[in-house]
């Protein structure tokens, strides 16, 4: 006499176990893809923040007439701490506007941003915006750690910003 296939006692429940193993691997891969995508988004956002800040710094007019956009500054070795529009440059990199209103881009802080001028003036020199000291909070189930992101830098040549030399 032949026994039906679904009543074989040695294989009862094996489909459920196989599904549990395959589903757990599949969902772990899905969560890892989402976490990796978020890390990649953060990387791209930091690159864009430096580009945006450097472009704004190269084209800005000074708010103080005694400190025009064409004034030559040289801070090649360290961050500029005295620039007339330094706060606005950092706000533009972080928030996308000069006022510093809105939501901070991926949790950036003004202390993470360094602005460097090199022989900067109207149509000459360059300005660099660098993001340093940023830590990405990597979270997936079972793993929670801080990843120190590398320094991001964009350098743009000095432009006229509507000022005649």
C-alpha cells in the first residue's frame, strides 16, 4: 500500500524550517541594502554640501563695504575665522539658505565646516569648503556603531560676484 506524500513522518515541518531560514536571510539582506543606501545618501549629501558652500563662498558679496568680495585673503593653512560672511557660508552649506533656517542636512553642525581662502579675490585664487569630523550613525538590528566619515572638500575659483576689480 502506498502512503500519501504529505503524511511522510520524517519530513513533516521541513517546509516551515526552510522558509524560516530563507526568509531570515532575505530580510537581513533587505535591511542591509536599506542601511547601505542610507550611508550612500549621507555620502552624497556631504559632497553636495561642500560643493554648495564653496560655490556660495566664491560668488558672495561681502555685507561690509570695507570687506569687498575682491579683498585678497590667504588662509591656506587653517580655517578662516574672521570672514565677514563666514556664518552665511556655513549656513548655506548646512541649510541651503543664508539665514540658517530649516532642517540641518544630515545633522551637520557649523563646527564641521572649514572655509579656506587661497589668494582669493575678484576673478583670482580659490576658496575651499571642507567637512571634517562628521560621524555617521550606522544602525541595523544587532549592529549600532558610529562610522567616522572621511573629510569632504570642494574647491572653487574666485569669481567676480558682481564686484569690479
